[in-house]
C-alpha cells in the first residue's frame, strides 16, 4: 500500500471560510483524519491484534457538531494549556488578566483558544501536514504576536508525531498540547484499559485544580501507575468530584529529549499506545465531565469515562509558580515541543 494524503471539504465557518479535512493513510493502511479547524484529529484508525482497523479517538462526523461546542476533542490547545489560577499572571512587572472560563480560573487558552481558530495547512512530501497560525498580540489577553506551527506526521510505523514550534515578538507564556480523547477498544468505557505512567511524582492541586506548588511522590496513593494498573481500579480511593483522574504527573526523565511518559494496553483488542514527549508533565484526564449529552461518530453516546486524555505539557499554572519549569518565551527564542503517540498490539 502506498501512503497518501487527500483533502476534502469539512464545512464552512459562520464567516464563510471553508474548512478542510485531511485524510492521511500510511503504508500499513492505518488512517488519520485531521481538520485545519483547531487542528482537530477527528479520526484515527489503527489495527487490533487481529489486524482489524478501529477508530480510537472521540469526535464528531461533521464540522457543525464541533462548532456547537465540545470538551476539546482532538484539538491543539494554546496559547497556554490547562489552568491559570485566578485567570491572571504577572510578567516582567505587568499583570495580565485573562478570561475566567473555568470557575475563577483560566482554562485551555480562554474563550477562543487555538482549538477554535482556522489554521493554514500545507501538506508535506513525507506524510506530514504543517499547520500554522498567527495569534495576534493581545489575543485572549496574552501579550505578543505568536507564530505557531504544528507539524503532524502519521508514520508507516503507526506513530502520530506532533512537533510544535512558536516564536514571539514580546515575552509571553506558551504551553501547547493536544487534547485527544482515546478509547483503544473503540467503544464502551476506558476503566479496564491498563495504564503505566512513567511518573514517580505528581503536582497536588486544590479543589479548583490549581497546583499547590508542591511536587509529591505517587507511592502509596491511587496515583501510582508506575506498575501497570487498570485505569478504573482505584477510582473509589480518589477524592475527586466527578470521579476519575484529572491530575498532572511529573514524567521521570534522565535528560532532555523524548522520554516515555505512558503506555496503555487494552486487553480485549490488544491495542497498545505509548506516549513519548519532550515535556516535563502529562495530564491524565479520564473524561470525568462527559455525561452522555454528546453524541459522537457512528451515533455513539459519550458517557462518563468513555475516553481518556494524556496531555503532555508544562505544569498547570506554571506562570504563577516560580518553582515549576518556566513557560515564558522571549523574542529570539523558539518554543519547541515534540510528542509521539505510538500504536501497536500485544498478542
Ligand atoms: C482538564 C479537565 C477539563 C478538560 C476539558 C482537561 O485537560 O484537566 O479538568 O475538564 O480538560 O475537557
């Protein structure tokens, strides 16, 4: 089989701009679909242990449903992923106020983050698509014009490679991620997926999910996934409401570069997903807020815990936590983050 990229129209925005959908088939016949609206990954078909392809991400069949609102299915998140406490931060002596779109806090870039903008798409020679977006100075309250690039590659080894870069003309915080919800069985809940997280520590948070600033060991807590454990096995030991995980883990790493963050195994289908990243953290979110009101592809109702996210990132509220790795990008510097989701099977 020969790898190919095809482009179709996915719909039009309210202002009349057309939205594209790209289908990338790799040499193994596995298929990734991505739209330039929000760079949303709408479908990802990978083989099970019998070689049958199945769609392992949550999403919708059409643009209208994405425009009607959804909890960040498949998109790029920016300018700053996850939460900023009190929806403000001070940078070089100046305080910036952002939209409080999650109780008192700012979440996932604000009211119209990078998930809700139209990106320019340029298919490349090697099964990649290069997406670019210029975020204007002051957009969603953030300082500086930010030129952002996301290169998505769907390799013949069933690896989804996401390479992000950004440059700015004023100092600004930047923390980009992808918010795909995975379900390696393609249906049902994800409680029986067996998860290994290469993380001996996590960042404890308050009731509104803002980190306290501490870094604590996972040992002896239901957050210890250093030994592979079914995702749902210890939900009853968590004090979260709604039930499930929504935590930032500190990835064990020896140095810079790609490190293994997670491995997920789905016993019924044999599908395995490994996550490698250059980032210091990963948010495990188990679809706690899904409540059955959204109907996705193939008419499937997205009930609670029918998908999980592994969002590779710098730590939440890093912009207000001097002890966390900095997310400030300055003119002349280039932001870079790479994350690889690798799919395989275990027999
Ligand atoms: C957050 C959750 C939030 C979800 C939105 C996750 O990254 O950690 O708290 O509800 O995104 O869908």
